[in-house]
C-alpha cells in the first residue's frame, strides 16, 4: 500500500514537473501573476525586445506576446498590489517596446522600475514608464536615433514615417521623466560619444542628473520605494472610501 502511494506521488511529481519546466522555458520564471503569493510581482525585460519578427533561437529575447498578457493579468489580479520591472536589455523592436511602455504607464497599481546592467534604446521608454525609476550605479542607458533594418524603400515617405515614429518615442520619454526635450535630443544626436554612430551612453548618476531616471539604487531601494507607493495607494483608497 505504501509502495502504491509512493508511486502515485512520484507520478504526480512527474505531472507537475513538465508544467513548471514549461513556465521556465516560456516566461523565464516559475510563477505567473495568477499563482503568485506575494503582493508584488516582478516582471523582467531582458535581452532583446522581440516584436513582430521572430529572432534567431540563440538570441536572448523578451517576447511582447508574453509580456502583454502578464501586464493584463497583473491589472486584474486583486492580490497583486505593486509591480517591480527589472530591465537588462539592449533594446529591440520599437513598436513592441513602446506598446509595453504604454501598458506599464497605464497600470492603476504602483510600479517601480530598476535598470541593472543596461537599459538601452527602446529600453529607455520602458524604464521611465513606471511611477518611479531606479538605475544601478554601474548600469548604462544608450540614447540614439531610431534605426530601420531590413529592406527599406528609399522614398521621402519612409523617412517621414521614421521621424514620426521617433517623435512618438521622444514624446513618451519627455512625458514620463524629468528630462527636457532639448536635453534629450542633444543626447540623442550627439556626435563622438558612440563609435561609428550618433547618440550618448549615460551611466548611473548621469541618467539621474539629466532627469531621465529618478534615483540611483539597487533592488533593496527599489523594493522599499514600491512598498512605500503601495501604502500611499492604500491610504488614498481608504480615504476615498470613507
């Protein structure tokens, strides 16, 4: 009888294991928002932001079709009171990154972002989309003009479309950070800072000094700030109810 129970238990473990492995393989984590016990969910933006085109399998990517449903689930789940967004990304698809940034900015729950290692290119609007942003002292952010890859039709309309897309990104960053439009464009079009390219690489304190990021700090400071924002949101809600 005991042997039967052990075998049955073993079978249950085998049945559970594939589901766990699938979560790790697909989302890079063991918990999804619906099953999370903590009142804070951690969302990671790592590698390259993958959009409409699938990148080669050897590339480390964040797939926007995985991130967007998670953000919707976070908004709907009453047990989740705050969101921590951890970035270590080289950038990627502009429209996919901007879509993620817009969704994070429109969340009704407190959000805090932290840039670790790097939050480059389209990672910049994602980083500033949260209520409060942190950057590690050694982390970097590359600000540069939008680029097109692949087949490009060499007509004026193509470059006009590129300008409009760039304006969308610039306007979002200006709206959700303390940096001025003039300063941001100065950093974006600076020459001599990047090899064979225009733009600027800002590190830790520089990003804060320019008003792009709110504060230099690590995971401890980010969690502390998020808990503070959660308490403020609770007090505000209780005040409205009363």
